[in-house]
C-alpha cells in the first residue's frame, strides 16, 4: 500500500481542523467572560469578530499577539504609555531606545527616557521604537510600511521592536488594513514596502525546533493608547 505524501498528510490535517471548528453565538457587548472562554477554545471564525465590541476586539487582538510570543501593553493615554515604556526599559535593562521619528524622540525626551537618533548607533542597536499603519484583530498582526520615518530597516533590524499605536488603528481583517493604506496614499507616493508583522521573527527549519529572532526582532512589543 502506497504511503501518503507529506503534502497529503498536511492537507488532511488542515481539513480535519477546519471541520472541527465551530462558530459561537454572537457575544454581546461587555460579555468578557464569554469572550475569554471562546478565545481559550479558539472558536471564533469568519463573521464572529465583526460582532464584537471595540473593547472585546482589543482583547482578541492582544490574545492573538500574545499567543505568538508577542506582547501587547494597553495604556490609558500618552502619559501612561511612556511611564510603562520607562518601566519596560528598567525591566529589560535597556540603556536607551533608538528612533528615526522626531516626534517620538521629543516625547521620549519629555518623559526623561534615554533616546538615540544617531545613525552611527545602528551597529549596536538593541531596541527601536516605530509607529505603524494598522493593527489587525484577526491575526494579532501589525501592518507597517516604508512610508513611516522608520523606513524599512527598523522593522527588521533591532532585537526588540517596540511599536506605538492607537486603538483607532485597529481593524478586523487584513483586507481592511490594505484598503486603508491604499486610501491613505491614494494622492501621494505609495510605499515601496508594506509588511505584515505577526509576532517576533521565528523559524523552525532546523530539526523543527522553534527559534525566535532568526531573521528579525526577537521581541515584538506593542503599546496601544486607549485615549
């Protein structure tokens, strides 16, 4: 009897996993306990995300990001965000943060957080701060583009990639984020690169052992302002 190929085995597993997924009843606003149970059982599929409240969508995004070894830090406002960023630096023993965004550098200075903007420091870069275009609820991903002041390099080069975002940047699906970018740059030059970052860089090519930070940042930390 002919043994099934690796491709056939994978496809059969995918079919079984797809068939086993169930769709829950639409959770109402404020039903955090229902959301938590559904998240733990991975029941959400297709239109279920659309029915969630804004608060529950943020909880879903954080859950997905953290399931991929990323970190989501929710902040009440800008002041709270930079205080938590300062605490994070102490926790990770970081001497400073690198950024190419002058507005971020100014805010870091205001909150007495050591910041470096010297391009000569790139060779010793550990942690960098950038902005993003969108946060994608479905996959816990962050969409970035080369149009930001970070360019392309800061999304892939540092060991620790810190992203500053706002709850208004949260969208349900990838296609909504891509459409948002298309509309944003409709009357200007479209970014040469648009990337979707889903958790820290990873690979399991060698002996199927998961390694973080193989081709990019080892840590992805997203600060989300609520106000």
